[in-house]
């Protein structure tokens, strides 16, 4: 399972399919049907999906026969096989049992599984109608053969040590066919010494050497929003690249990560490369300062404004303020930065000798307190006529007037405008001495609230 605190828009990841991992092979699904030998306890009859390979092989579905009372290691029943000594009608014959695999093991492929084995010291039966009891109380070995066709013991694939313990013990069985594909597995009891002897062996609980882990491919996570990986498996052991041995691991920083997972049978290494990014930038307000070129009267001071939320500023004059008062002509530039981006803006300012010099504020506060509530243009000469236009940053005309005594109150068509920076142009006719002159001006005005 994977737990991530990041939202999907902050976490770019590609989930891999669930991987059923096995010891060195790609055959991951259960290949053996009825792997715990479940069925009705019966003498000389194996459970479903299991068959003997010759007429002298009479495996029993235990417990309950031939003095066997052992409890199965998994489920309710198990299989018992015997070896026969050099007496009786079935002398020197060893029992076996086979199953057809769901999918063959091809040449060179490795199929690995666990199996529980044990020995019963109370295995035997009376001979004929007499009172003699024949003990099958010698430990035996198990041999695993494989073949392409039913009951073909083409190749010996695995052999156990002598099974002398009466309790169930688990054995790791790994088969790799070399001569032919294996479609049938045959399990055969065998003499412990190589000489004919009466013995027995019990089989139960075959299980593939596999486990399930959900993993992720290389991914990008948000800074300060960790990714938590969970590789928990039954009977698992874990070792991460830094020596951590917990199945849970928290990733907060960029880097390469890996974990070796084992269940005592299969071992697999998983690797992951993680990068980080500042996901707050996905929703941050972009820097929107609007640069402009302006021509102003020589004696008039204007203010360049680069204010942006969360911004820092470096002007080419050395100032670090968001605004810069300018009286002299020239090229002014400012680098505006926030935690997500950095942009540079240029302001080209030129000066001219002006007729009809006017004065206009660069900030007003239309809040109704009676102080600086309107944007008012005044002149050093008598203004006979003027035409004022105001635009927002998108270039939309939000106000215009040619009434000398109608000052702008920060409204547009009776709608209150938001605080911010606006651009204005004004065309003026004035009387200077005995002359009637005309001029035009432009600039920036900030509404503050």
C-alpha cells in the first residue's frame, strides 16, 4: 500500500501494476491445483488433481489410516507415501503421486515453492489375516521428477534429505528443467539408504515462493509533503538504502531510494528516484508588473511602481523598494522575484518642456474619510478644457470625463473599482499669458484602500 499526503495535482506519479514476485522466475501465479491436498480422508485414494503413476502406487489421503493420526500442517488432510522393502507382492515398489501444472515450467526457467514434509513413526498394517504387524517406520526421502507427458519421469529436479522428523518442517524446493519443458510434477518416496526398506513420508501445504508489493515508478513530490511507502508482506524482512528495517518509509527529499524485501524464500530489490518541486507555485499569483515608457515634463516627478504580492525588488539604481520616484530621464529596470519566479521589467522615461503643466497625484484613497478621496488634476496655468481617460491594466477604459470639476472617485459606471494600479491620459487646453495652448499627458495612478 502507498500513502501520500500530497494531492493529485501536486504529485506526478505512475503506479506500476501489482507485482507478484517470485524467486528468480516470471511464473508468479499458483501453478499447482489443490496444493494442500484437501479432500476426504481415504485409504489408497489421493485427493482431487493428484493421481498415482503406477498400479502399485496407492497413496492415502490422511489422517485416519495405517495408524496415522497426525494433524495436517494446512487445511484438513495431507498425503502419505510409502517405500516397500523386499517382502510382499509389491516388494521394492515405492509410491508416487503426480499433478498436472496449470502452466508448464519451460527449459531454463526456475520455479520455486515451499512444501511441508514429515515422517510418521506409527505407520503400518497387519499382514493378511494373521496377527503379524508390518511396520513402515523407516524414514524416507522425497524425489521430485518432471516430464512433458503424464507420468514421464524425464528428469530428476529435486531430492530431499532423509526426513526423520515427526513434526512438520518446511522445505524450499527450486526446480529448473534442463532437458524438456515440465508439464507434470511427480513426487516419489524413496529409500533413505538406497536399499529396499519399509518407510513413509508425509506431504502437505505446497505454496509458491512469492509475495505482493505495490511500487511506484520514478516520481516528483511536493516539498514538505512527504511520500510514505508501505512494502509490508507476510513474514517479511526489509532493508532500505540507509539501513532502515521498517516496512514503512517516509520520503521528504529528492534522491535515489531502494529497499530489499524478503520473505525468507523470495528476495527482490525495488528502486525509486524522487525529485521535489515547490507545488505552492501551482496556485501562486504570477508576477504582473506592467512596464511602460513615458514622457513627462522636466520638472515633474513620477513614481515607477513594480508592486507584486510577496515580491522582492532590485532596481538598477540600487533601491529595493517596490516603487521608485523618478525625476530625471533614463532607462530604469527592476528585477521582481517571489518564491516561484523572477522577472525583469524596463521603464524608459523621457522629459520635455511642457506647456499647460499639470500636477496629478499618483495615489488616492477613495474611502470616504474626506482625505485624498478623489483623483484631481490641477495646473500651473488656467485650465480651460481637458479630457481625462483612465484604463485598467488590461487596457479597458474604466472612466473618462471632460468636466473640470468632476473628479474621479474610483468608480466605473457606478461600480466600485478594486484597489490597484491604473493608467491615465489627459488632453489639456490652458491659457498661459496671452496664449491658448494644448498638451497631453499620461501616467499611473494607484487606488489604495
